[in-house]
C-alpha cells in the first residue's frame, strides 16, 4: 500500500497502520514542524518526507496513492484554550481544504480524515 499522510506529525499514522497489520510499501509524509519530523525520521527512517502541504501537488508523488490520511488543525473551530471560533476564517482551519485538494488530485482508493 502506498500512503500519503498530510499533517503527519510524528507519524502516528504509521503506528496505527503497523498495529493494524497493514503492509506499507511507500509512506509519504507532509509535515512542517521540525521536531515532529525528527521523531518520525528516528522511528521510521524509510519515510519519504515531502514538505509543506500547501506546496505539495499530487503529481509530485511518483506512485499511485492507495490511502490519503491526515488530521488538519482544528484550533479555529474550538473555543478551548483561548480559541476564538473563527472557523474557516482562521488560517489553520483552511488547511482542511489542502486535504480536499490532494484527495481530488491523488484519487486514492481510500482516505481517512481525523479530527
């Protein structure tokens, strides 16, 4: 299975797939936080890091994607921890549409959006 994980964090998606016994051939990860990338690289050195989701195009991925997964930031929808409930007016919330864009571009067999 070829996987594209956006908002990958420390690659918890790989942990879940591994525990579920799903064989992953290629795991592409889009993440910008340098600390979570360091953890992902240490735990899963074969991960193919593809950078910022806003700059990633489906055509940048050299294989057909079977599973697109991710959990876009949700702070803009929350009033917890000082959130202002700006919804899609919060720039972090708009990242959801990057997931939708890649879903259309990659046309995976499966997708998982977590929030």
